[in-house]
């Protein structure tokens, strides 16, 4: 798959708020992710020089194709954010038009833009004027009325170089089964790459999504949590590292950004996914939740 002259080999890691930090992106990249996206960051937060926002944009050389995701509904702030010097290191800048969280939607941002396609176009046009390569991530619609193909076509007309479509509406959040039909319709409506997202968790589901929709690629979101090895398996390869090694790399990179106490707290949610469904997993998860140091977490990782 080629987006704006950038070649992407392999499934992409979809942006996940609270999870796709620099450490996790590095591990997924080492496991074969063709492109990885930061957690979504506020365009206004970046312009106002928020340190938290800058921390979210920390990246490592492990990332094969490094991409940033921003959110906002004000074309001025979107363009200013895209022009920020910190964005120089990212191959693509993705605009979030799919986040279902109420506080985001109430501000007219995220999936709220699905209800205002003309403003969504203005946002994309403003971003494109920055000279960056711009993509969009959206859902199949806001509610039961799905306007996916029409919306994606409007994003193409505004200058987006690719669109990732999550096969659920905003009202569904993450419930139910991803609907691939609107993604298929979007693929047929545009000439730019469309990436299928939703319920991709292994090679079989990735191949099915690609075959059914005709999409140019697949994006893995929640299916990668506790399982960064999914990218290797989708490509038909064996994972290049163990769970223990993945956790150690993840922790060591986070320590480059944050103090130890924050790293320990941030890693606990990842341990919840690594231990899910495994024998003795509940006990290991509880030990991780009680840990107070990186050393303790790494010792627990030895048992995963």
C-alpha cells in the first residue's frame, strides 16, 4: 500500500487513546506493523505547547512508518498543529473523525464531524494547506444511518490521501460486530486507499477483511493489546520476541519519557491484556497492579 509516496508494508497499528504510546508502538513495529499511529492529540494542546501533548508525540527509530493523529474541529488550529515543527518527523498526519467519547463529541470533534461533513472537509483542506501528507480515520456513520461512502468521497475531494474506516457507528462504540459492507462501499467510491479497521485480531480476520472489502490494507486496534505479535502473524511470520522481551522494551522506552512511578502505573493496563485468558493470569495481573517499581514489573513479566 502506498500513501502519498510512502510505502507501507504490513498491517497498521490503529491509534488507541491511552495505549499507543511510544513503547507500544516500538514493540508493534518490531513485530511487523507497517505503520504506527500515536494516541490522538489535541490540535489546540499542541499549539498551546502542552508538555503532555509533546510527550505523546515522542517516537523512536524502531517505527518503520511513524504517524501522528490529531483531533479538533477548528480549521485554523488544525493547520497550525500540522505546521508545528514537531510534526516534521511524522510521515503522515491523521485526523480523528471517529472518537466516540462524549466529551470529544460534545465539542464537535471526533465522530461528531460525521454529522458535519462540510466542516470535516474544511478541516482536511486546512490540514492539506500545511504541506503535510494528511489522512483521516472515521467510523461508518454517527448513528444507524450510515453515510460512509459519501463521507469518504468528501474526504478524498478535500485532499485526504487515505481513509481508515472503523466498521462501527459512533453509537455502537465498540459493541457488536464490525460491519464491513460500508467499508466495501467506500472502497468502490474512491480512488485513494481505504484501510479496513474493526475486529481484526489475527491473520484469518485480516485476510477476510481485505478480501471482502477490497481495502488496500487493514488496521489493528484493540486486537493488538496484549498481543503486538499479531502483526508478525498476519504477515505469516513467527513473532520475533517473547512477551517478556516485549514488556522490557516497552518499559525501557517509557522510562526515556516519564518518571518511574508513571511508567509503572501506565504499564499496569497493558499487563491486564497480556495476562487475559492465560492460566494463572488473574494472579499475575493482581501482582502487577500492586507493583511499585519497574523491577517488580519485569520480574512478573518472567512468568508470562
